[in-house]
C-alpha cells in the first residue's frame, strides 16, 4: 500500500487546518457583531483520537466539527467573545501549521514518485 497512516494523517491535518482557518476567519469577520460567540475546530484532538485507535480506516474518515468555544468568556460589553489580537495570532499559527503539513506531504509524495520512477 502506498498510502499509509502517516500520509492519511497529513491529509486529514491539512483538511482540519483548512476548516479551522475558516472558523478563525469567521471569528475575525464577526469581531464587532454584538453577542457573537467565537468558534473553533479542535482537529488536533479528533485526529489524535483517530490515530490512537491504530485503525487506518478511522484516520481516513475522521471528520472535524466547528463548535462554539465555551472556554472563552465574553470579552466585550456587547456580549461578543472575540479578542481580535488573540484570534489573529491563532490564525497565523494555524496557517503556518497547515503550510508545514503541506510541505511534508509534498516531500513524501515526491519520495514515493521517485521510488516508483514516475516523474
């Protein structure tokens, strides 16, 4: 098999980071919306749990859920829970993490293609 658990985990990580990026961007877009509660995607936890099963099929079919972040309280007088500075930092860190996963996935794919003699 050419696609191993590591390859699947990288692919799911990229997908989870993309979903988290959308959630974080939505938080920033709603930073001045009264009563808006920030959302996040815990793809690290879901992927870790899937990898913990040792089942390649579980990893391949892991899904991620965008959820309201209950850990963050209201930060603004209008009931909004988005801290723009913290959200921007999380967005930047998430983008770097996704970029790293893409780089590793590309390198692994190049190694496999080279081993197969495919250009």
